[in-house]
């Protein structure tokens, strides 16, 4: 059970008791004896509105050094400084919008941590207390972040909205919590995140769990890395559990990720609704395990762009007749656009509906310039070395190749498991030494079958020129890729 973190009476500045507040109903004295926040038994409904916030003028120089401006930010140099920020966000009317904070020293937290910002009701019944300021971690380290309860919206921050967060480094965080969990934040909205790393973290949660943030809406995150272990149930990602709109750029996951449904190395689910979302330069190196809709980079991609990304972590999916599995993407739908993506790791399934070396199901979406070097093994109703199923009038697969081993059976294709009559597949190739005697496309209608080459032919300059066509995305691969063609940005 989580209790709202409060400062003792001795720790509060005396002016809080000497001066009346415009909002007299807000209690700022020690609330001992009041009913504490308890979100362990009842999940806050998603539509709890923010209470009308009436910021109160206070002299925060008595709390932190600095003035809270861009030139002279409030300085966070100790655990008490950080706890004070949580107190004033959670238990008062302050979102700290347009206020600046900068961490100036390494901070070791002691005891259970109460996140900065609340989604739901605080101890006094007021709804939604977000942090909306500017926080610069100064690349100083935070250790000892520990939350163990069944509450949701957990992390260093609980709820962040309209904020800027940068240069935060957190090591050894341990979260054993409910839904909406991330080392930096449980839930983020309309926020920018830049230059943050989370090392050796351990997260165990339920739904919407990620190394950076559990759920993100209209968030732009850039230069983020995660290591450790991430475990959840639904919408689980090494970096983000679930994301809507916004962008991810230059994000790397090396954490092992596990869950049941919609599980991936970078982001579990990414959908664009109000504006086109973009994932760029996303790389996964951690092992990913799950049951339904499992992938190395993103499990479900809807109306979103994915470019210059790849997977080098093993993908393992348990039996599920409705599951889609892919080395990079499990399901791409709603006119998503994929360009320059690759997989080099094994994709292992027990018994699933669709499995592909790079993409499981490509539905009414386009995929250009992709390659697979990883083995695809197990049993699926539709299995392909490059893509499991290409389906829909807007589905196109162009310029790519498979050189990863696949099962030699009638359900597998060296390029694709199934291509429907309305889909388009052109300029796609495969290594003739893989797949044995199995078909190039296990089930296809009215299409010209892709061309096979020997291993030596695929490593030749003429084949690279064929892949490039009129473009310049491809180059000769190094030993990292076994000498097979790779992308110009991969090394």
C-alpha cells in the first residue's frame, strides 16, 4: 500500500502556517490522521479530470537553492530536495509549470519512494497532480529507487504532463508494482524526454510497463537507453509499454523483456491517432519472450512510421493460435510505413498463427528495404523468412532479402508464408541455401515469385546494386552481418 509522502512539521517552512492561502481548503500542514492515498485496491478511472489548480505564491528559496528560472534553476542536491518536489506536487496545488529544476549531485534514495505526481486522487481527494515543469538531471546518478506495492502510475514520476525531462540517469531501480509503470514515469502526456539512461533496472508490473515509461501520449523521446529486466502482462516494452502519437528517436534497449500479450524489445504498442507517429533509430539487443503478438522492436504498429531500426535479441513466443510474431514487428497495420529495418536474431515459436523473420503480419502497410539473417523456427500457420503474411490492397513489400534459415515444410516460405491477391511484392530475394525444398511463398495468388541467389552472389557488388535500384540505402556488409548486404547507417 502506498502512502502519500509528506514532510514532517519541522521540515515545512513556518510561512506556510503564518500565511493564509487563496485556496483555504488545501491542507499543507502535516496530514497525520487523515486518510492516506490508497490506489492498491481500486484502479483510478482513466477520465478523472484535473482539479482546477490555483497556484499559490510561495518563497521556494526556503526549500531549494535557486530561483526556478532557466538561468537560475532550483537545485536538487539531496534526497530531501527530491522528496520536497514530490510533496509540493502531490499534496499542494503546484504543477511547477514554467519552473526549472536541475540535479547537481548524485542522490541515493532510502526507503520506499513516492512518485512525483499522482494520477487519480491524492490524500485530500483532489484529482490528478501532474509535474509540468522542466527537470534537468545534470547526468548525475539516482540510486536506490524502490517501489514495492500494488499501486499503479509508478516510477520516479507518477504523472508527467506538458513537461521537459532531460539528462536523467537512474541505476539499480527496483519496481514491483501494478499497471502504468516505468523507471522514469508511470504515465506521460505532451512531454519531451532527452538524454536519459536507466541501468540494471528490475521492473515487475501488470499492464503498460516500460523501462522509460509505462504509457506515453504525444511524447517525444530522444537518446534513451535501458538495461536490466522488464516484466509485465499486457503492453510491455523495454523502453515504452504503450504509446500514442509522438516519436521515439535513437532509443536502445538491452534489457530482457517478458510478458503475455503485446510484448516487444522497444515499445509494446504504438498507434498514431491525432498525428503521424515516428520511430527512428530504435535498436533492441535484449531477449523478448511472450505469448501473443511478440516482437524484437515493436509488437503492434498502427498508422505509424518505423525507420532505420533493427533487432539483435532473441524473440521467443509461446503457443497462441491468434498470435503474430516478428523479429522486428509482430503486426503492422493501418498504412504504417516501414523502411530500412533488419533482424539478425532467432525467432522461435511453438504454435502460432503468423511468424516472420522481420515482420509477422503486414496489413495494408508498406515495407521497403528490409533484411533477415536470423533463423525462424517452430510451427506457424503462416511462416516466412522475411514476412509471415502480406495482406491488403495497400500492402507492399519491396527491396529486401532473407538469408535466415526456416523450416523445410509446406507452411513456410523462404520469403513469405502468405501473400494475398491484392498485395504487391517486388524486388525481394532470398538465399537459395536456406529453406531446403520449401516454397518461396507458401501460399500466394497471382504474383511473380521472388528470385533466389547463392550466398556468394548475394554478397557481390552486383546484388547490392540490384537492391539499391535508383536509391543508395544498401552497402556491403561487414563480418557483423556475415558479409551480406546491410544499410549504410548500420556501421
